DNA sequence: GGCCATTTGGTTGTGCACAATTAAGTTGTG
DNA sequence: CACAACTTAATTGTGCACAACCAAATGGCC
C-alpha cells in the first residue's frame, strides 16, 4: 500500500511482500463488502416506511420499470436465481404488492405482476433515490461514475468466474 | 429480453423526471450489489481449495495480521457484530483453524486465536490476492483507487445512518 | 457489603445468496 | 403417439447479515 508491492514469489517462506499482498487484499474485498452492507443499512432505514427490504425494493424497481415479468426474466435483470426470488416474491405477495400467476401459454412460467397497491407504492418511492444520494454525500455524477466502474468490475468478475478461475 | 417493453402504462401521472431518478437509483444500488455478489462468487471459487468462505477468509486475514483478538476487536475490524461472528467462529473452530477461549483477566471476553493449522493456512492463501486481482482485469492501482472511493462512501453512509437518515 | 449502569458474548428470529436437487411442462424427433 | 432433451420454478440445505433480546461479569458508587 506504501510502494508498489512486487509480485508474490510463488510460495516460499513468506517474504514481507506476501504480507503486503494479503493486507491489500483485505482492504479491497473488505471495502467493497463494507460499502455494500453500509448501503444496505441506509436503505433499511429509508425503506422502512415503505415496508420494503433492500432486495424487495430492487424487485419493485424492476417491476415498476417493466411491468409484469416471469420469474426468469426478473432473475436475469437482478442476477438472482429462483432460490432467492421464490421466498422473496412470496413475501411481496403476502404484503399485497404483487401477484404470482402461472402463465396460461406456458404453465412452467410464473408471471409476477404488481398489484394496484404495488403500483401505487411507486409514488411514495420517488423520494428514495434523493434521500440515498444525500446520504452518500456524493454528487450524482460521481455516483454515476462509480456505478460504471462497478459495472465493468462485475462484468470482468463474471467472465472470470465463468472461465473457472 | 426480446423487444423493448413499453413503459408500464398503468402508472399514475408521474413526471418523467421521477422515472429517471428511479432508474438511476436502480443502477446505482444494483451495480454495487451485483459487484459485491460477483466478488463473492469469484472468492468462492478461489477459496474452495482452502475450505474457506469469503467472510471466513476475511476473519483469517485479520487474525493473520494481528494474531489473537477478542471477538469485540475482531468485530470492529470487520464491522460485524456477534450475531454474525459467533456462528462463523464456531465453524472455524470446528474446522480446526481457530480456538476460542475465555480470557482469564476478563471473563466476559473471548479470545480468538488461530491454531497452528490456521497459521499454516496462510502459506496457501498467499496466492489468493493475485488470482483475485487477475480476475478483475484491473491494475493494482485502479483497484486501490476504487477501494479508496468505496471507503469514503462507506464512511459517509455510516455517518448518515447514525444520524437516522 | 449492596446496587446499578456498562461491557461483552450469546441466542433467536427474519431475510438474503446460492448450490444442488426435484418436478412439471414443453419441444423436437422419429 | 412415444420419448428424450430442454426449460422453468420450486424446494432443500448451508451460510451470512443484522435487529432484538438475554445473561454474565465488571467496575464505580453509595
């Protein structure tokens, strides 16, 4: 972190450089992890009034933007699989914000549709982004730039994971 | 995604600006969320050989750097509370990587100490940072800069959450 | 001594992430 | 039609995050 750490020599008896690498690694993964959880915490506070959790809010954002969607499409938008979405959607249904119904055309598919109440909730959600942005203390442009960086990072990581390393 | 789905017509007279804000919000929180999970996925692959999960790896990094620590200190380093750490540490203890023992001086405190096996694991962890960095496709400096940005963001968010909004 | 606020971990309950498996429906091919 | 391959959700099991609550130990105070 002070000077450019030299590349780690495979695995010999732990030179000082290894410490630097591990320390750096701790910083990187930790800072991302911590930022994610910190965001989660602020959203938790802001969304409390709406009765939504952070992931539930993400789902509603997609539904507000695209209207009814099958679970599969929803998962593609959010990069979440059915193991995460199924119970989450059931809770949203129990809260009266969405309805889940099997498609008549393809009975494997389940359409998720916001109820009138779910659509109406959007009116109260409009102020959420402003409050979150205010909490970051960043300008909109800064956040947008950071967002772009993170998107690139995610794409690279997904690619690497797909290649098995 | 086949064609561009027309924006949900069932919505009340929201001004276009609100749509933009919600869409932007979706992008920001989504990109951070997705990056965090993508990182998690890559770490999952890389750490599989070591038998560690991502949060367990974070704990071991702190212990390798600082040696034995009480649970409280560990939680401060990682911003995690005992509700998260207790079961995690029990799993690490079951895996033989740490031992938990009540302090003699203050019996409220539990010291977490890496075992010989836990210390030895560090040798095999040395190559992890390089593999992760390679997966990002970023230069070390870029990642460092991003990390700094995220740390600022986290600090601002924590401050905002503490102030109740 | 007795009393009380504080500190420190632990426990419980709710919710999310994801891998692996299962079940049901659809499509293509003979 | 029969049947295999594929698609789509749901289910199950493990692990993490965090709020709320509880129990024990400490230390200061009278």
